[in-house]
């Protein structure tokens, strides 16, 4: 399909989501990367704000709910864009009992 005038080649590449489970000192890290550029220029303090959304028709409760579950279980996390514009969500889990 031809691209519209001025549309970049990068815009024609479909978004990808990658999952990785990595061993780290003291446990595991679940790393999730999304190339959909959904965070854009959103300030980090707004990401978990109630009813804040970047989606048309979004309700703004998804990340708020995820944060609440992670906090109640004591799992550290990080959600931020990387230098390439991808969204990276990392969750650290304790090492399984031997």
C-alpha cells in the first residue's frame, strides 16, 4: 500500500511487543517492550494518574490498577520510554524458593 505524502518509513512498520524473563541478582525481571510509541511526550508523573489516558475512548484505569496490584504484592516496577521511543515496563520478582 503506498504511503501518504510525508509519511515516514518508520510509521509503516507495525508495532511490536516483546516479553523477556531475565535472571538478575536476587530474582527475576519481567521486561515488556512496546514499539507502539503510545507514551509520546507524557510526563512520567502522569502515567499512573487516575483517569489519564493516551487512547481515544480510554478510561485511564489500566495502569492505575496494575500499579495497585504490584504495590500490594511488593513488586518493584519501572515504566518509561526508552531513547528510541519504545515503552519499557519492567517488573522485578523475587527468586523462586528452592
